[in-house]
C-alpha cells in the first residue's frame, strides 16, 4: 500500500506541485493512502486536484484514503461539498 506524505502548503501556488506529486500514483493497483496532517492555507484549486485524483482512481476501481487529514483541509472539503468524495466526515467540535 503506497503511502504518500503531502506538503503542508495547500495554497493556489501549490496546486501544480500537488498534481505532480499525485500523478505517479494514479495507476497504483494497491490502495493509496495520502497523509495531510499539517495542511494549511487550503485553496480550492488544490482541493480540485485532490478530488480529480480520487475520482480518477475510483473510476479505475482503485482505493484511495486521506489519513491523517488536517482539520482545515477537512473543513474546506466540507464547505466545497466534496468531503464525501474524499471519504471525509466533518471534523468534530
């Protein structure tokens, strides 16, 4: 199971780097576990890249998880309505 540690930077300028970091794992047959415990400054462009990665893997029948996930990233996904697509539940108060 490939584990991919993601950068703590999730601003708009980080979207291209995120895409490049995820691209080699699109075809991984095993489950891919992405770790984003310190994600900050979450921008919708980076979340779009992440959602596209999950969507592409799901369409190919491949499992993907985001664990651990920073609360800021989780909350941004909830606000954008893509938390379920990323397998995330809202953070607890």
